[in-house]
């Protein structure tokens, strides 16, 4: 007779990850949104590519070719959800934030925050276009009106 394997904290975290955008679900969901290149980056050579089919990003050569020796955790990262350069804040809201925002109305706690380096698009995603683009809403405005 085989003894069942003891459930670990790692198992519990694995079960909780993922579908936290579904109302009533608990867990941590990590999503990434890659912003388009700005004018200072006009050469157009991006060395990171979003692979939406795999919810991953991969480092590439300056010519856009995959690196020959892909190393998970160094040149290849997987997330719960990825959004490419052409994605909109509305897509991010609908796919990731809407369920969390709806759950808070029902009394559940929820946190949505943006993390990244300077000029990576955090303020634009969360707050919208501001005075430069008055009709472009961010996550905060969408959640408040939802």
C-alpha cells in the first residue's frame, strides 16, 4: 500500500495562482504588458519579445531571432497573462482587473499594482493619458466606473 504524498505549502500556492480575475477566486496573478518603443528607441530593435501564445517573454538577438541557448529565468520568463505592444488598457482591464474590482464590491480584498522600471508605462496603464490624452482612461478610472 502506498502512502499518499503529504501536501506542501508549494502545492497550496500552485493551486491558488492563476484565475484571481474570476470573482470570488483567491490567488496571485502576474501579468506583463510590453509598451511600444518610444521616439528615443527609434532604431526599432527590441531585444525582448512577447510570446502571447505561451504567456511568456523571450530575449532575442537585435535582429529579432531567438537566442540559441534559452535559459528559463534568465532569457525566458512565463507569466499568468501577457500583453504585447498592440494591447490596450481596456484589454488589460477586462482580462486581469475586472474580476478583482468586482470582487471588492462584494467585500473581498483586492490589490492591483504596477511594477517596473522608469518609463515602462506604469502610470499610463494605471492613470491613463492625463492632460495629454484626456479621453484615454487608465485602470483606476475603469474600475471606478465599472
